[in-house]
């Protein structure tokens, strides 16, 4: 772990701990001091405590001195007390028995006459986080909330939230939320009000799924009465509390336009606040309130521009990054409104690259007829930037602007000048762009081809650029005198070409060239087809064979297929759907904006868990047997995640809402093919007819061991399942992505079930005995996740897919069923439940 | 939730934990290992200050030789989190006087733990105002021997006023001599093209105030900004006095300023905190007076020689002068030998930043100075590639000059006891990012 720190120059004690002897030495010294009432005792105690804390910080376990520390804590010195509280808070969790020792003196301190000590003691008491000490918390908390000192009330309010997280039931039963609510509406101290507010928000948010009442309470927090009450006091709050209040107001739904203007007038001066977080929070309120009023919304944009631009320029680069991300979002939504402010987005040489990247994107977005010249001139400056990724990014930006505009003349010239810079990466990026440009503006081919023709293919190494060059060679071979010969030399070096993408393009280009200039290309085409047929890459081989057969069949048909007259591309696909963009906008002033994706994509369990799975390579098993190549599945899991997000961004065929999209099928099938082939082993294991018998015996044995009565299970419904059902993981993933959730239910798990789950294999075998196969499982205590499937015995092959998440600490299981035939899923759920209950899980 | 930070870590550059505070249980204790593995030990470090690993987001910033990392598990408010870190560092600095670095943390870890407990509770920011916190966290920091700032004496009989209507000022302050110091500090940002056009230019200024005033004084500040003057003449139905007025693009104020009055009357009135604080910040893009013009000519003579000629003109008043002028002219990496001729100051080649560095200690107004240098280069394999020239950068400070032209017209102090105050106003303009392409 962390190595010991350098000896602090000022500290009176040497901080180079040698280990246990040091700790026992400390214990001894502490013990000697414990009872001492000598005048200098507190000072020597301070030094000792400092040493203990410094060891603790470094990561040395000093919990052995717990009882001595507690003994020494009887002091009136507040610094000593604080150090002692810190120590206790750190070790109480792993030594609950020792924590009990501290309760006494903490409770005593809660009645101290000094409000500081009362507050500190109460905070420490709530921070012990030991579940079985909850009973000692309720009384001091209740007293704390009624304390005369605002400091203590402030601490107590947060203490309620801490209690809620240790034991929600105790917190709710003691009726603390109601006390907080009245405190929030009456307390004279603004910080107490603010603390009550966020505690209530958090509690009701977490409770809202569980009870109607909680979700009603959550609504009340957003009622006009409360929002106005807090808004009227906003100036009393400190800056952080203001952020909190503004966050609340942003969620408020105004009753009419007067309401909207009242709030905006009240908050307008917040835009001048020195704290950027307050300004951003205010902006969020303004934007959200005016969503339905187009004109005002636009005025809001104008109004918030100046403060935002100021924020970008002040503070550290991290802070300006946070602000720029938001500005980026607004610019993307309304580029027109920012078109005259383009100079603010010019990159400084010293800007970090993450800032430059955002600025480049904004410059690209706001380019229009009036400012294109300046922006492109500026972007061209960056093309020679020392920072290569930024240089590339800026060339791409120039290209994007060219694709947006009608007046591309000047830009094409600039791009062609890039080619003359003779820098490999500049040439590479530019070639790709010129290709895209030609697809949209074929009329520029003459100018471009003249320059592109001069580029030696030997100077182009990057696959994407090479492919682009080859594409142009094929497409415009009639205008480039050397085209057939360049292609020929490229084909000669076929074996040295590593990228399949380039070889594919080479085949196509040779074909196109052949149709335009047959005599010159015939030899090269022959060589290309021969090399392609011998190629080890499947796609290259297939394409070569396809071309060959096509030519064999009819040359004119082949020409129509390979080289048809093309229409210019008018619009290139947008990368992100508007629905996603709106969701991000809804979550203004949060991480979503920085990540440029809605929060469910990075906080939701559904979306997160695949990632966590992939981190726990060792814990994941496939099918019912631990298969050696499980990491392979893992890779596909990662791919899944990746393809999901891409899919979302592409706004591809809609998946079944956020819940289902976590396991949608990969769009790029190549990646899953790899994992498929590696999983054949497990697949055969699943369909092995010998297996069910063996496992059913196993599970019966386990049932007996657990002493469960089978009779308790509900009568099995008429649905029959195929005991030998087989489904490969690829198909499972695809189906999971396609189908909608037909049943989603939470169940509680019995303690025996939890005990049995320490070996998930047992459950898997048991389920298999009930004709429900497990396809993948994983997780670590307390969360386990299983994917099951089953097939209907008779009729067409109809599958049921199940995702089952068991949390052993909360004793809850969440079951989600998807079915080919949704009408039968009810019956299947019955079977599934009875199977589970036989195992004791339900 | 604005920020429910789950944990905060202070790491040194090697990745050792100096101090950590776990506020919530929703992240594991090994989060710092994830940060080390996935961010510190990879090239990712400088690429983005916000990163997601597993289900957690890491927001980090480097301050001197310390990384401060905030770990959150929810969709947190980024701007708030970074602002919190910046404010927390300012708070620590005010406790241990000056530097914030690894040594300062090690020497003051108990104090920092104490502060961390107060400024954030269960992941929510509480009070970060040094004025308030110093009332009840009176432990003195260990100061570095170089800081000469005297320690603020704790006020023994201060009533515990954690929050309240005037949260930034405590009552019962008494000074023998009532003084106010105003510092107007501007930084000029310039981006000039190689052809001498100003591509972008703005001034970000701040007004720093140091108050040593008794009681609960009410202050009013008058500037020569256009809107404020117009409003004033409207109210007093009197024409604007002649003189330069300036237009502020945007202003932000310290929380003590009454923003309602600013919006209605355009006056800056406030009850100041005791001691030093930043009263307001502003930004100006129109009518900026650039203090220096830089005219570079760089000639590449063949493949191994370069001639660099830089002329710097000062265009502020002849009675004023600039201090600490530094001009950095980038040269190629393969620079072998340099020789200089300067009309003032000193120039040398700094190989670690690949720049010719020309320093002039004192630069009077309305004068010019030149540096001519010959640079010899080693011929290398990569000579075919043309050298992309980074911009020339400049540093300077010009006292008693404001690039924006902003002036303090008056500063009025009212207090019920009616004492007299002494006001001191200083102006200074510094180079922000002053870049000239060549």
C-alpha cells in the first residue's frame, strides 16, 4: 500500500513507523497518560494522538490501541476530542464490539454544554456506521434536531440521512422525516434549512419506489408553497446551499407564465454570483422554465451567454472544462445564436487538449456564411499544431465545415494546401476528408484529383487514408493518368498490406478502373483477384470470389453492380439522436453533459453491470461448468456494452427502452462471431443429454441437505418445458436485445436461499433439473446475476429468457422475463417461481 | 443532488495517499487504486479531468504537487465539485499561510481532517468560508518559514455564528485605524496573427479588497463603467461628465454585494467581510489598450540557420513602466548554438522549453527594445518536415495601468459610529495568455 511519508519537518515525533513495536509502544504511553490529570498531560496526549492519526493515514492498522484511545478521550480539550472522534469513526466499522465502548462517552458528549462538542459528538455518533448500534442513535438525534444551537441542528439533520442509510426502517419509524420537514419550514438558520432539504430529497427519492406516500412527499417538496418559501430566502443561503435550492427549483413545474417570470426575476441576479456553480445552476433553472416558450427561451440564451463566457475564462482549466462542456451542449442546440462569438472559441496555445477539443467542435458547429472564412483560417493554424491529435481534429473540423457549407471553394483550396505540408498525419487526415467531400461535391473532382494524383502512395501509411486514396484512384481513374499503374504497384505489394480494409478497397478500385480503362488494368485486376482468392481474410476472399464470378457471368452486369452512376450524398448521418440530446439537456449541470450521454448510461445498474462483470474475469462462469475460456465471453460482453452505446448514439432501430438495451445484439457481427466460436464447447455441454440426470440427483441431494419441503411449492402449471433446450449465447444476446420485458418482478429471498447461494453452481444445477438452463452467471457477494433460458416443449421453438439479480444483503431478487410468446410468460413465471421456491430462494 | 461526493483523496505525484476522507459507503475503499491504475499510470492523466471507471466518476485536479480527487457514484454536478476543490484549497491556504503542497499537507494533516469534517458532511458541501470556520476551528496551521504573513489572532469572545444574515462578517470588530485597500488586477489575453491582426483580445479583471474596518460598515463603490454612469446621471438628472467610460461585458460579485441593488441602481454596495477578499470579477472585450506591441521577424536561412528578430514596443504612458518583462521565442528542438544582441535586458537559450528567453527587468513606457538572435541548428534526418512555429509568449506587469481603462471613481464608507476611513487604490495589469504567432 502507500509507503510511509517523508518525515514531516515540523512534527515533534518521528513518523517512520517500523510496525508493531511502534503500536505497542504507543499503547503503553497512552495507558500511562489515561488517568493523568497533570497540567501538561493534554499536550503530551495531543502529540500521541497526532502520531496515532498519522499512522492511520499512512495505512498502518492502529486499531489495537482502541481501548487506550477511548480511555484517553475523557478530556475537555476540543482538538483532542476531534482527533479521538476521527480515530473512532475510522475503526468502528471493522471493530463493532469496540465501537460499543465509545457509545458511552459520545452520548455523554451529546449533552455537553458547549454546542461545538454536542455537534461533533453527534456527527461522530452517526458516522460510526455500525448497524447494531442504531438503537443508541435515535434519542440523541431527536434531541439534536430540537437543540438550541443551529450548529447542532445542522449536524443532526445530516445525521438523519446517515441513520437512514444504516437502517431505513429505524429512521422512518422514528418519524424523523416529518420533524425535518417542519424544521425546514420554520428554522431561522439557512444552513439547517438547506441540510433538511437535501436530506429529505435524498430520502424520498430512495423511498419513492417503495411507497406511495414517499412519492407523494417527494412531490410536495416540489410544490409551489415550498419552492417559493425557499426561493424567498435564497439570499440567506451560502453558495453551496444555493446550488441545492436551484437544483430543486429546476425540477419545479410552474403553473403559468406569471409564475415563470416571477421566478426568473427573483433569480436573475444569481447570474452575477462569483461562484460558477451557482451561475450554472441558475442557467439550468432558466433554460428549463422557458422550455415551452420559444421566444423567451431564445432570450435566455442571449442572457446567459456573457456569464458563461466569463466562467470559461476564469478559474482553472478543469473548471473551464466543466463550463465549456455545458456551453458545448448549448452551442450544439442553437449554433446560430453563438455564430458571432466564434472568437471566444479560438484555442490558446496553452489550453489543455481536452479544452481544445471541445472548442474545435464548437467552432465547427457555429460556422456559417458570415464567419466561415475566419474560422477556417484559424483552424488551419492548428493543423500544424504540436499536439498531433488536436492537429488531426482540426483538419477534420475543416472538413466538417466544408460538408456543412455551400461555399466550399475556399475550403477545398485550404484542404489541398494541407496535402502540400508533407506531414504524414496531415496528409492522412486530409485524404479521408477529400474523399468525403468528393462524395458530396463531385463537381470539385478536377481540382482535387490534380493534387491527389501527385501524392505518392508510399507516403500514406494509415489504413483509413490509404483506403481513401485507393477509392479515389478507382473512382476517378479516367482523370488520373497514372491510376492503373499506381494500383498495379499496390497490388504487387498485396502481401505487405496488413489492413483488410485497404485490400477490400484495392479489389473494388481495380474493378472500377478496369471498366474505365480495360487494356491497362486487365493484368492488375487479374493479379488482384488471384491475390484476393488466396487471401486469408474471409471478407477479402469472398469479395474477390464474388467479383470473379460476376465477371465470369456477364461483364456488363458486373459494371452495373460495381460502378453504377452515383448520386452525390446530400446529408451524412447524424451521430446522435435528438432524443438522447434532449435527455442530456434535461440533465443540465451534471456529469451527463461532460460525458455527453444521459445518466442512465453510466449510473444505471443495467448499463453498469456488464462493465463490472468484465472486470471480474475470474468470477464469471459460463453455463453450468466453469469453462476455461470464460474471458472470451467477457470480451463479447464488453463489445456488447460498446455496441449498445454506439447504437443509442446512432439512434438505430429502437430497443425496448433503457432497461432492455443493456443486452441488445451487437451491430457489428464480427466481434460476436469470435466469441461464438469459442463457446461451442459450453454449448455442447448444455445440450449434453447425460447431464440433466446427474444434476437432478445433485440438486435433490442439496434440497435434502437444506431440509426444505418440496410440498410448499405451488402446483406446476400446464406449460411443459423442453429439458434439452439449447441456445447459443449469441442468439441469447440478440433475443434479449430484441424482446420486450414481459414480466418484471421483485421477490424476497429466504435466509436458507441466501445461505445456499454461496455456491451459485448449486442453484444453476437445480434450475437445470427443472428444464431451465443457465447461460451465464456472475457477480460477487452481495450481488449475483444469472441469465436463464428455457424452451417450450411442443410446437415451434419458443424461448423464455430470464434475468435474475439476487442481492444477498437485502435478501431481494429481481426477475425479468422476456419471451418469444409473451402470452405464455405468465405460465412460465409460475414454473420459474416454483423451481426457485423448491430451492428455497423464494 | 448537486454533489454527493462519496470520497475525497489527496495524493502526491507518486500516487501515495496523503489524506483521504470517505464520506459515504457507496464506493469501495480501493477506489484510489482504480485511480492509480487507470488514470495515473496511463497516458490518460492529462487527457480529461473527469473520468469514469466502473460505476464511479473521478473528478480530479492537480494543485502544485498534489492531486485532489473527488469520487462520486451518482450523476454529480461537475462545476460544483471543481469549485468546491478550489475553494477548499483556498481555505487550507488561508489556514497554513501561503503554499499548498505535499509538505504543507503532511505538516497539517490533523487540521485538514478537522476542516474536511466541517466543510463537507455526508458528501454535501457545508460552509467553506474561512471567516466563519476560523471562529471555531482555531488550531493554527504549521506555516512554512518563508511566509511572512502574521497569524490571524482568533477572536476569543466571538459568538458562535455559523450562519446568519451576514454570514461573511462577524460583529464587534474594532480597528484603531480604519483602512481599505483596493487592488484592481487585470490580465490581458491576446492572440495575434502572424500578420499582426488581433484575432482575439480580452481583459479579465478582478477587484481585490482588504478591509480593516470597525463595526458593520456599508460600502459603495463607483467605477467609470458606462451603464453605471448612465444610470447615475439618470437618477440625478445630470449629464455625464466627460471622460472615458468603459463597457463591461460581464460582472460577477462576491456574495456580500447586494445584487438586487446592482441590478436596479447599478451601484456596487456591500457590507464587506473582514480582511482580504475578491469583491468582483469582470470581463471586457471592447476597447482594450494593449500595453505592448510585438513585431517578430523570423527567417530560416537554409536548413541549419535561423535569424530571429523581435522588436517590442511599450505603448502605455511615458511616466509608467513595466516590470518583469519576459519574451519567449520558440525555436526548433535541434537548436545547437545561439548568439544574441539586445538593446536592453538579457537573453539566453533555454533548452528545456525550446525557447529563446529574453528578460527585461524594467521597461519604461513609450519606448522600444529589440533582440536579434542567430540560431544554428543541427541537421537531422527529419529535416524534410517543416517546423511548425508555436507562438511567441510574453509575460509582464504594468503597475498603475489598466488595459481596460477602468478607474475607481469613489469608494464611500458609512458606519453608524461615523469614523473616518483611509482608502488606498492600486492598479496593475498583468499578461494573461499573451500570444503572438509568427
